[in-house]
């Protein structure tokens, strides 16, 4: 008679594969090291957020009051193509009476979005994309000359461009874009 059959049922060793003894460090095998790269889902989400931001280039989000050339709402593309840049600054145009920013600040923000596309496609690292978010945030705050300019912005009803038109709606969309991209990047995990 084999020795296992002679033992009572409660004293027989359990050889079922479901209750195999676990090693003490088996939970470390399941953990993936964080390489800082965006996951596939994170890349997709970041590209969607950036694409929505780049879409605003063609959407009519700049308001002209009174309407210019019979049109009240213009896209960034139309303003860049149709409305010429202002002439050289004179003393009368350099003295700030209202909050007027250069339209080139809009181009700088779109440049950071294009840089974000390059980062996601070529160097998909979260910290690098967060750096692009910081650069985009700087593009949003730079035209207002720091924190005091931002406080002045809160009191203003509009942000005028040097080419005309109210950029406040566009600036709010840009702020939402930067926040959404930062959230997508920060919350992405490689697992």
C-alpha cells in the first residue's frame, strides 16, 4: 500500500495546483517598472485632446464687435490670413490704455500644441509632455506680464488683439486645453 493512502484524509499533503505555495516575493514579479512612457491609451487620449485644441484654429471663436467686413465671428486662420498685422509701433500705440495683446501670442500657443504632437509621436514620455504643458501655460500668461496682469485680466470684460477682436473666449479654450492635456498626462499609467 502506498504511503499516501495509509494516511487519514486530513493528514494527506495537498498537491492541487490551485493552492500551490507562493514565494515571498511573488508580488514584485507582477509590478511593472515605471519607465515614464505614455501608455497606448495615454497617447491616444493626448492626441485627441491636442487635436481638439488644434481644431480651434479653424473654428470661429474670435468675436469682433462691431462686425468686421460684415462678419462678427472669425477663426484664427481667417484673422491670420485676412487681417494685416498692425503697422510699426508709435508712441501713441505703445501706451497701454486697455488690455491689448499681440496676435503672435496665439501662434506661440499653437506652436506648443504642435510640439505636443511631436512629443507624443516621437518621444512619448510623460515628463516631457508635462514640460510642453508648462510651456503652453507660459504662453498663456506671458502676454499679461505676470501675476498682476492676470489680476487685471480678471477685471477685464475682453482681451483685445492688436489685430482687433476679442480673444477672451479663445484664451479660456486654451486654458481648458492645457488643463485637460496636463490631467491626461499626469494620470496616465504604463500598466
